[in-house]
C-alpha cells in the first residue's frame, strides 16, 4: 500500500471502468511493510487528486482502524469512513463483536459486508453434493482460499437444511433468508452481492423483501438454529445498570 502502487492501481482501475473517479477506494488488507501513517497520507493524496470521494479499509484489525483514525485527525486529514468485513450467518464474530466499538462515536464506521452466503453454502446448493462448476468444487481458484470442499462441513449443512424450513414458511429461498438476515443488522451499510446466473441476482434483490418478513419470532427461531452468537468479553459485560448504581449512592 505504498503511494506509487496505490496511484498506479487507482489510475488503472479508473481506466478499466472508463470513469474519472469512484465514490470510495479501499485499502484492501493492511500492509505490514507500510506504516499506517503513510497509508493514511497516500489515500488522502488520492482524494485530493479527485480520484475518489472517500476511503476505507478492508479486513483491518480494530486497533489498526483506530490508529488510522487518530493519525488522520492529528494531521488534519480524512480518516477511513467505511470497513469491508466478512459477515454471514455462519461467520459473525467480526461484525457482532470485534468491530462493535467502531460503530460508535467518534468513529461511526460504515460497513460493506462480503461473503454473506459463505461461498454459496447458505444458498443450499451444497446440501446434497458439490456442483462441478461451484466455487468450492476444487476447480475454482477462489475456493482455494478456504480449502475448497473442506469448507463444507456437516454442521453447516445441517443448519442450512433447518433454515430452509423457515424459508419455505416465508415463501422465500434460503439465500434470500440469509441475505435478509444479514442486512437486518443495523451496522450493515452495504452488502456486496454477485452471481454467475440470472436467478442468483434475482434472489439477491429479493432479500430486501425477505428482510421485512423477519420479525422477532423468526429471528429468535433463526438464532436457535445458528447457536453461534458471539459472547461478549469480560469488559463488555454490564455488571450493574445505571439505576442500580444510583440507588447505592
């Protein structure tokens, strides 16, 4: 993430997209070889050049985002305004635990979540077998990141099959259920979606209506199936409420 590579990358990206600027440019993964101060300065130079309106991070540690924020503030520069974290029904710890403080003042961090279907597992297409053209089949290089078929576990498939029963009750697909559940999280700003087939994009768009169907009754049933809500750390546990403290004064 040094300046020369960043400027070369943003210029090439704008040329490929045939646009003069983008709304947001991301620092995709932290760079251990470049200081956070240099990264902050370089992304601000990109903004000053008019290549983007804002900048954000992708899969940075909370401490790194906090460091970037205060470095930017101390130098009268613009801090990152958005983070791109992994989030799905089957992978909740980053959004629901690690980043919680970043959604508050003074950071007010927005999010662009990715992998909402857990490489397709939450679409139900892996329930019976692994399709040859699927990402986790072993024929797709993108699946190598998580070990291809090793990523598909019996525990995950069991949960998906139970979730399908709820999806059937709501007359939606399990993919719509999974996406709808994720975007119900008030800390989710944007959800990255894609597909290689038309019906996949249609299901993605149907997730908005699906989210509106998920009332507390269905959310509680889903929570029981998932059984993976991150537990708070000792520092996050509220031992006494304000009224309890005041009553002792």
